């Protein structure tokens, strides 16, 4: 536990370097492309439109929580885009920055975090778009929207915890990146993003809530739809932070144990 606290303090001391490299990584994503950042928005926006047309108009889904399906879907899918982008990028961080890994003086443990914060810039833009959509539909700004800051923080900690594990494993097992992408694709449908938990009988809904992503997705919907404070979730708050802390502890421990070999295997 002392080593974990020490690692976290050391990472915090590198916050300026992390910010600089994350900003450079974000800019690198759309450099050299004629349309640049447009391509980064195109796929997520097209994905959202397809789901809205498919479920709201194709299957004629009824409003969920007394709001149109589009307004119910977007707050749930925006954090998932962040999770998918951050974990996918962080898993391959050691390969992408292997020239830094091989420098003995460089703090390798910040590389997954760089990818997470690079994805955070895009997430911030999508949060702005989410707010604009709600304003367009006639929703007045609410103080509850500010709670998205808390759930964004929760999402950051969650994806960083997972990223330490996946990035360390990916250095030794070349298929880890592909496996992570498959799991993320499945995870989008396992979590209640496209469908509501009310589809399950009440006595079985705890199964849905076991997934930590439920806490994040529901949290964003609490901000923009139900206007419910995170403190009202009781045991679910404790469960999320306990699970996330365990993943963080195990991920950092694995990363710390394997990092002496990274330069040799990359």
C-alpha cells in the first residue's frame, strides 16, 4: 500500500509533463489530415445517429424515463466513447512510445495516463456537444449538470486503473490489444447504454449494477435527466470505489513488476 501511495504521489508530481505530452498526443491524432479533427467526430456522431434512427424510429422505442430516446441515449454513450478511446489508446501506449520506454531516465508509468488525458480532451468536447443538444431540445441549464465533473473524475480513475493492467500485459502478449477491442465491443452492449435496466425484472437488476460502467453511465444520466445526486446511490458509491481501488492496486503492482522488462520486449 505504501508503494501505491508513493506511485500516486510521484505521478501527481509529473502532472505538468503529463499535460504537455497529452496535449501533444491529442494534436498528433489529426495532424497531416486534410479534414483533421472532423474525422474524430465523424465516427462517434454517425454511430449515435444510427442508434437513434434504429431504436427510436426503426424499432419505435418508447421514451425512457419520460424523455425522447435520443436525449436518453446521448448521456449514456458519451462516457462510453471516453472509456473506449482511453482504454484502447492506453493499452498500446508502451508500443507507441517505445522510444521513451527505452530511456532509463523517463518515468514509464505516465504513458498510459498520457493516453487517458489525450482522450479526455475529446471527451470535454463531447460534453459541450451534449449540453448543446439539451439546450436545443429546450432544456434549461441546471446546476445538476455540474455533477458531470464528478463522474468524469470517476471515469478517469477507472480507465487509468484498467489501463495499467492492459498496457503492461500488451507489452508481453501481442494479442492483448485485439482482445481489449473485442471486450470493449461486447462491453458496450453489456452495459445499459442502448437499453434500460428496467428491461430486467427488479430482482435481477443487481446483476446489471455489478458492472462498474453502470455507475458511470447512470451517473451521467442522473446529471442530465433525473437530476439525482451521487450521494443518493448509497452502497453503489462504495462498491464502485472499492472495485476501482482494487483494480488500481493490482494494475499498478503488475505494471511496477513488469516495467524493468519493457525495454527488452518492445
